């Protein structure tokens, strides 16, 4: 029997392991993993995706609301968007990659609309595509991943990369926690999409993000980059786990006595908040958001308001205690060093070996 396009072949089930043969193995089923899996499968590859949780509900995006860098392709808008981020990032960015991210984000957000993602519209009926609700987004991504013919292994953490005697990566192996056995996938290429590392930081959705992919890649000889920038702390209510630091641009910050803390701010004033927290509680109140901004906040990030609504606390008029939570590498700062536009690392795979030979 032949498999449909993109369907990986299950080779055997023996000695406590189920073995698959695939072209591409994707580790992790968040946005990065599902987009990679769909893209490979649509190009005819046989793809297996393994997630340590349930693909579609696990990881940082599935639990959260996500702000998206969706910018109209008009050159002046793109340049303005890049210039503002460059300033924020201390002019350390690679402009070509920023442009590539903008292109992909624009195309894929529109693709999501075509697939039926329910973007809200503004008062003029124009769709708003700069924000996604994680649960709806990732439910759709799981559906599209399955429709693309990808074999999904849920509750199946990867434990090791398979490496031949020459150090060439040839797949990976892990556990199927609900079946009590092991999986082995022989693959020509492995995509590491296991998210960042913010284990036990108490940021929403981050407890599954233990940095496994980094460890597996490091064991295979991968290099890392920009890890010195992965120490960002984000603002969160002391009683919650949603770190929407942007919203605190409209906040005042006060100490126990109710005095304003000079210099405390979400941008450029977080160190002052950190110092104040060492002395005692710090409170925020989003009292600088006007009615229109408040409405936008509620539409774009409803999960931010859940803990407030449940405790009948109005964050726009009442102050609430805040804390800072380590976001580790989940914000995309720091990780595996990639060496080309295909996002390959220097670690050889069977596919990269083949490509090198073909190019000679
Ligand atoms: C509270 C919060 C808010 C955020 N807000 C934004 C935002 O507004 N905009 C934005 O762009 N980014 C935001 N981020 C960053 C966010 O992490 C990323 O944008 C996005 O989730 C990264 O996607 P990913 O697929 O790389 O990782 P994730 O979505 O984290 O998915 C990783 C997946 O890998 C799986 N996994 C982990 N280890 C293994 C293993 N050993 N084997 C198999 N599977 C494994 C996990 O179960 C998970 O499903 C936010 C992060 C947090 C924590």
C-alpha cells in the first residue's frame, strides 16, 4: 500500500519501540513546528511531528494571546516598522532578516485568514491581523498539520538525536508517554522547534519549555548565539502568569504608600521596578489608557483580563501588585546559531550532506 503524499511510513513496532521512516522530523508542535511541518509536507516530504504535550495546546503561544508584527508591505511602512524595532534592539539587528520576518508574517497571517482564522475587524470593517488568540490559532494549526498529511506524535517528548559514526544527524528518539513505549524516527532532516527555555518562570505556557531542543542540538555539536540577551524580565500581576508588558505602557507604578516610583516604566524603567521590588511591593494601574485603548486591549488580549475579571478587580481604576517574571529565551532572544536562509545549523544532517555533494 502506498502512503498519501506527506504521510510518513511506520516501519515496525518491536522491542518496545515504534519506528517511522520520514524525510523530515519536526520536534515541537507550537507555531514554529506546525508551520515547518505543513510547509515540508506541502512540498511532498513525508513528515513526522513529535510534541512532548498535545500539539495545538502545548507551548507558549497555545495558552496566550500573541501580538504579531503584521505590517503593510508599503515600503515606507516597512521601513518605519524596522526603524522603530532597530532602536529598541540597540541597532544590533540584521535588517535583511527583519525584512524576511515581515514578509513571512504578512504572507502567513493572510494565509491564516484564508484558512478561516476569525480575525476581528475594526469599526470600518477592516480586518485586524496584528494579534492572534493562541487557542484558536493553534487549534487551526493542528487541523492544517493533520490535513497536510503530517503524522503527529502527541505526548511524545524527544530525548535524543540519532547520530551516525560521522556525527551526521539521522533522526531522533523519544518516549510515547501515554502508550508506555518509545518512538524512533529515521529522518533525512530534523527541525528543532521545541521553543525557548523558561521552565518554572511562572510565565503562561512555559513549563513545558525546558530547553530540550537546545540540549539535543548542543550534544550534536550545534553552536549558540545571543544567549547574553536572553535574560529579559517581563511585568506580570503578582497573582497571575500573563506577561503582557506592552500594556504597562499605559500604567502608573506606585509603592506600598501609594507614592509614584520615579522612572518606573515598562520601557526603559524595568530595572527601577526590579530595585523597588527588592524593597517592597510595587503596584500598577493602567490609568493612562483612554476608553478606546481599553477597548482595543480587551479585544486583542482577552486572556490578560481573566484574572482581573475573576477577582472583580478593574486594572484601569484599581491598583494591583505586580512582579517581574523571567522570560528566558521564549521571546526569541538567543538560541541555536543558524548559518543560512534555510535555518540550518552547522550540524550535518543526511539532507545537508546530500545538498553539499550535489553542489560539488
Ligand atoms: C506569556 C508569553 C507571551 C508571549 N507573547 C508573544 C507575543 O505577543 N508575540 C510573539 O511573537 N511572541 C510572544 N511570545 C513568545 C512565544 O514564545 C513565541 O512567539 C512562540 O510561542 C514561539 O513558538 P515556538 O513554536 O518556537 O515555541 P512554543 O510555542 O513554545 O512551542 C514549543 C513546543 O515544543 C514542545 N516541546 C518542548 N520540548 C519538547 C521535546 N523534548 N520533544 C517534543 N516537543 C517538545 C512543547 O510542548 C511545545 O508544544 C510570548 C511568550 C510568552 C511566554
